[in-house]
C-alpha cells in the first residue's frame, strides 16, 4: 500500500515536471532574430546559445517522459497482478460454492430417500399385522 502511494505521488510529481518543462520550452519557441547591427559571428553565438538552452530543455523533457512511462509500467504491472489475484479468488470461491451446493444437494437427496423407505416399511408392516389378526 505504501509503495502504491509513493508511486501515485511520484506520478503526480513527474506530470507536474513535464508540464513545467513543456511551458519553459514553449517560451523558447521563438529563435533569436538576427540583429543587423551585430557581426554575423555574434548572431551565430546568440543562436547557438538559444539552441543549447532549447536542447537542454528537450533533454529534460525526454528524461521526465521516460521516468513517467516507467512509473506507468509499474502501475500497469500492479493492475495486472491484482487482476490475476482477483481471478484466482473468484475461481476459488466459485469452486467452494459449487462444492457446497453439491454437498447440500446430496444431503437433501439422502434425507428424502431415507424418509420414503421408512414410510414404505411401516406401511407394509401394518398391513401384514392386520392380515394376520383377521385369520
């Protein structure tokens, strides 16, 4: 249970981190415009700086998505394990119910048979006794 809470908290943290990195990356979307008053090499340095920052954010984003997907895999495995355990429990309960209903059916059948046999025997005995007394 504790690990499930930790995984849940971790998922929330990772999702927030992904959202934050995406918003930071979106603020970088506009590449710097070349300024005509600067030398060509200065404009290239500015573009290089922008690309480095953008690349770092994209790397962070990929890393966050990787962690997020691994956490999702762990959760999914947990769900499949729970599903398997529930199936086993249902099978076990089903077999218990069917064996219980079979045993109670057999008991009822035995009781009915015994009662019918006793009644027939008593009737035959009474009839024989009455016939003997008449003679």
